[in-house]
């Protein structure tokens, strides 16, 4: 399987203009003949959760299957390439999620499957951050509801896991993806601030610990939203299950496109060489997940 990651950024308030730019980048990416192209978190809009509260941000949310999904479905059919993209989703009950949508190469929606077999139209970010730490100021919890469950997607026989940005900080998310059968974890990101120095190494360690390929597409460069300028650090990357960096984009630059071939024969070798999954003792740590006043 060959995968490309698009490192985009500099989004303005016009979704049609942002979509047109992304379509151009996808058309460039498919010249390398990937099976799947991954786009960043909330790639069709500015990252509205940085800086002062935006009372109009909810207007960007739309249902999966709405105009944005149809736009990307047309591109998927045109290019015969599967696409995964981040968007602000408005569910049928009005709840707003930060979501990752997957379309196959025919433009059909690929549903996610949760731990109990339940089906979902998209992966919804599991933790909405409110973080105010140095140059990292994010209040996503004021806009989006945390998602209901981890899940995986079956894309033409390949089991893909998913996470969005802040989710990568939680070891449980990585373990859940592997438990649900993921061989590849897609990470849609809009990251900035002091975590830049750790970004790629963090993903390398996670890939090695759980024995999966990791494909991360981050936003990059300066973006001005309502007078708040945020500089996203980019460094999108593709990592093997042994922790090797197969491709990496430049820091703070956009647009950039990276690609790599995922050799699935490496999964068994990496998992045998570093058998952490087989040596886990989850029952030993069950006490941490019991309800308590300090939860």
C-alpha cells in the first residue's frame, strides 16, 4: 500500500477556496500513485480553536455526506484514490465533532467500526483539549464534543486506525487501535507550540511500541484567523512499525506532500523483534480505570 500525506495550511474563512486549494494538492499527490491520501485535521477551515473564542465557528460544521464530503468524493472518483480528511462535523442531533472522514477510491464513505461492532460515519476526536501552556493555547472544548469511541476502518482489506491531534498524547488510544486490529494508524493533526521538538520522535516511539505504521498529516505555516496568527509546525511524517522515518516534510512549510510504500511484511518482523504487545499485563493496571474521586 502506498500512502501520501498532504501538509497544507494558511486556510482562510472561505471553505470553497480552501477546498479548491486542497483539490489541487490532491491532484499533485496522486501523480505518485498512492492508494490513499491523508489530509490534516480540520483541513477545510482555519483552526478556529486557537486564540480568542470565535462565536461563528459553528457555521463551518456540516454533516458527513454534505457538500464537503461530496466535493472530496468527486475528487476520489476523478483520481481513483482513497481520501481521508478532517472536518468540523455536525451530527444529526446537532452535536459538533472534530472528525476524520474516509472515502474509498470510488468516492464511497467507509464507515468506522467501534469496539462493540457499532458503525460510525467518521472517526470523532476522542478528547477535546482545553490547554493553556506557554505558547500552546487551545480551547477546542468550547466548540467540539469528544467522540464516542476508538474505531478502525476496513479499506480494501487493510485495517486502518485513526486519531486526531491531541489524541496522540494518550497511550490508551494507541493500544485501542492495535487491539481493534489496526496495522496503520492515520493521524490528522493541526499542531503548534512547544511540542514541536518531540513530534516525530513521539510518533516513532508509539509506532514501535504498538507495532503499526503511522501516517501523520499536520497543518503548517502561519495562519491568520480573526487577527490571531498561529504558526503550525508541520513535520508531517510516515513511520514504519520499527520506528523508522520513511518520509518527513519540512517544518513550518506548506504546501508539502510526502509519500511512502508500506511493506506489510514488516509488521510481523517488527512485532517479533519488539514483542511488547505480547508481553502486556493489562489486568495488572485495571485498578487505574476504576471510578474514584480522583478520576
